[in-house]
C-alpha cells in the first residue's frame, strides 16, 4: 500500500513572500529612525541658537 504525503507548506498570507515582508518592516523602521534623527537635529539646532521650545535666557 502506497501512502503519499505532502510536505509543502502554504504561507498564512497568500501572495506574501516572508522575505519581502521582513524587508518592508525594516524599511519602515529605518524611516522612523531617520525621522527621529531629523527631529533631534532640529531640537539641537534650536537649543544652540536659543530659538525653539527651549529658549536660553541666561546665555
């Protein structure tokens, strides 16, 4: 008696490559890091010039 079994696995989300999904997630994380870095840079420049949310009254 022949018993055939299939070891092929189907992804949970059809049509989505796991590698592509991982790359997409990393791209979104990088975009958040860049935005955060840009915002921090603006805050540092504002503190140096005394313009912005933190005004340097003493200096």
